[in-house]
């Protein structure tokens, strides 16, 4: 992609991936680690990652826990990068990535012990969110876990303006929810024993960049971000998240079927 040809209107997650960011989640590594620590994963577990993107989490799960992992995404370019990471890390016997639609999962009922899905539900309207959760519930075994993390509105009052600014910054029609709305959504879908963790978004904070990507990786991202063709969009995203850090946060949820 020639970034100068799109007028700075590239979807935020694709833009950050092009800059070199490998963790494209609102709570970054911190939120993902909280989810994994509460998952009781092991070699006997079968995991589905929905919206696996470049495979960072899928590969990490396989390396750390020895699980069988299937990752799906609708972005074929991201899946090519995921396959490269799988091959480079030597986990091709454990991780498979597929082009598939989360709203029509190509798997049998009760096929997985864990479904993990990060930074995706926000991108859908509420009715579509519920449909996706119904699909996750369908493919989970009884007692299976849903691990998910996404954007949360700290204060839903007057949120329309905050959400509008975020959408303009990331070029995606995101629809985040408040804490009670998120928890209510999981309960209505039929999940139980719902636990959650929340905190400040780390996606573009200096400390979050370093924690997620390491100092060399963070410096590489910033160097790419400040190139002329990238600077405008990067600064728009950075300023938007920074100025709304008290309103836009992450939520990580562990729920049981």
C-alpha cells in the first residue's frame, strides 16, 4: 500500500501494523497476560483465536502452553504475516491459521476449550456483537472459556463526542460500550462466572509502546510514524487517545460457557 495515496484514511490497526506494531490491542500485552493467566491453558486444550491478525497471540499461546491453536481472520495479508511468524518460531505443528468469517465459524459445536478474541467486538453494532457471542458460545465446550478484551467507555454520559473523535482518528466505525453494557452483553448471551479487569489503554502511550514492543521495537515504530507520509495520521491517533485517556479504557473479560 502506498500510504500517501489514501489521504491518511487507512484503518488504524492496519496503519499501526505497517509501522511495525505487533500488538494491536487496546490493553496491549498487559490485558492479554491477564486473560492468559486466568485461563488454565495446557497441552490438552484446544484454542480458537478469532481475529488473530498477524498471529502474535496465537504463536505466544502455542509456545507458552503447548496448545493446539487455530487462528482465523478475514485479512489475507495479515494471515500471510501470521504464517511467516508461525514458521519462523517453529510452531507449525501447533498453530493453524485460516481465512474465515467470525459470524459463521466453520467449526462444529463444542469444538474448543477456549475462544480468545481481542479488539474486535467493538467494531460491530450491538446486534452483531451478540451474534458473534452466540457463535463463540456454540463452538465452546461446556465449561469452556471466552477470553476477550476491548475498548470500554469509562463514562457513557456524553460519549457520542468521544466516540466520534475516536472513529475519526482510527478510520473505523467503532462502537465501544460501558462496563455495565459489556457485562450485560455477556450475561444476556448466556455466559456465566464473568470476571473482568480494566485499565488505561496502552496502544500508543510511550510506556505502553515500550512494554508491548520492547525499546528497540518502540523506537522503530516512532521512527516510522514520524516519516512524512505517516506523521499526520499517527499524530491524530496519538493526540486523540491521549486527550481522552480518562474516557477510553480497556476491558478484559473471562467468561464461562
